[in-house]
C-alpha cells in the first residue's frame, strides 16, 4: 500500500491555497503517517496560469496544461480548485485516466454535468469526493450520532442559516462568483449548499421546497472600473420538507453582517433540541425538554472533550472522525481542520483504506446540488413549491 499519496492541484487561487495548507497541515500533524505507519497526502504538483505565485512552495512539479498534470504518474489524486464551470471537464478527464478525484463544491456548474460524473464514478469505481467539508466537523459527527441515538426524540422541525458579509460592500470588485455563467448560482450555490447537504445528511432526503431570493447590488465594478450586471442571488430563504415530513427553514447570504453569529443549524425534537453553532459550526448544545437548561457538548476533537456526565460513548461517526481530524490542541480553526480531515480521508481512500462513512461522494454531492437548482428555480418562479428528484 502506497503511503504518501501525491495530490495534483488544478487551480491555485484562494481555495487552492487552502487545500495546500490542509495538505501541509496533515504532514505536520500526522508525521508518523509519512514515516510508514499510515497514509498521508503530499503536494506533488499544481496546474496554474501564474507559476510565479507558486515560487518557494513545496510542489515538486508546476504545470501549465491539464494534459501534463494528468500524465504525471505520481499524481494519484486530482484536486480540483477551479471556478465552478470548469469542474466537470477536469473531473471527467481525471476519472477517465484513472485518477482519484477530489473536487471543490459544488460538484459542477450544471446538474446534468453532476449526474454524468456520478455515472462515470460508478463505472470506474475510483475514489471520488466533493469538498462538502461540514461533514468533517467534529460536532457534526457528534450531532449525527446523537440524532440516531434518539437524544432529542422524534424531530419536529429545524432551522438553519449561513451568513457572510463578504459582498455587502458595493465597492467589492466583480468576480466569477457573481457571474451566473461561471458560478451557476450565488449565495445558495456558495454557502447554502453546505446547509442543504447537512439537512440531507442529518435528517434525510428533502422532498420539496420553495424559495425567494434577492440581489442587493444589481451591478458590480470590475477591476478596470467597468460597471457590469450582477446576476447571482445575494440572499436566499427556503422552506424545506424532509421525507419524514419534518419542515425546516434555510437562510443563506453573502450580504448579511450579523451580531448573532454567522452560522447555525438547530433541530427541535419531542425530547429537546440540538444546536450546532459557533464559528463555522464548531459548537454543539443540547437542550433537553424538562431538563436543567442547555448543555455545552464541546467543540474540540471527537472523543477528547466529552463533558463529564455526557451519556454514552462516542458513536460511529464521531469515532471515525477522530482518526482523520487534527488533535484539539493542534486545531487550526474549524475551516482548515475540516479541509485537512477531508483531504486525509480521500488520501486514505486512494491508498485502499476504507473511507469515512459520511464521505460526500460525487453521488451525495449531486443530490445536494440538485436542491440548489431547485431553490433557484423556485425563486425564479416567485416561490412556487418544487418537488425534488428524491420525490420522483
């Protein structure tokens, strides 16, 4: 079994740098894996139009064409960090030549492309994973275990938000993320997809939904001062209903400065509630019906910070995450920790080890992306209910 799995990054913008940081973090935090007692990722190569930005970085090879990157036999995992509209061709090419593929979210720009990748991934049986990194947060694993254990009884309803204020200023220059032809969507494709994926992961398939959206800044300024249309949603609210008839409310925004915290996911049940909150969903609170109030269930590495008196032992998902997450004493923050665990997982899988049970495969990512497109269709139709593919 190969121990050091070479990653080839396609694209080296902001998210490419994040992936490199996560790869390097794994090498530093799991040094025994690099010495032969386990599996780790290494930054083998990068594909970029600006090779000067990679000077001094630990890539062994720098390529200017996808053909050269894919021909590198030491690249075992193709790591796609390009704009959304370029994901499909890169992932398809990677699977065809026999590479494992790790793709940033969303899986594709269009649903038809995502569905084609799912079919190809099944045909090739190659490791495939999308960067829906919320599934790799320790408190998400704990929340899923507790829901399956019946910690709050039968779910009644849920609510969730994912707010940023990164595009609140009209002075922020236009980027590909605000061009529908490149991004495929705005706040819901960029942020809401995480919440939609968590809803599916924690509560089951979403059967129908309706949404409304808003574009606050109808135009944006390019880098050269030209005013151009902004045609992506900057705020979106959706009403959701699961396969078990559990209703929920989702809000996502790139223009909301909140004093209440940017993100939360709260599930109410017949026996109490579970609240996932904090910086990027890194805290979990249990409020038992008839109990003595809210209990903080921790925010560090699974299994190491369970509060005294917390019932039960770490469950399936929490226990699996323990082996791929950074130690709580070496946390780099929830954002990088989640990416590091996701990269460790796909490296393990590419080496022939069993992946995490909650892995966001291409099939899982395509189902969550379908919900994004359903939200956009509903919003374009003034909030009409949309039945999802899960209901067909």
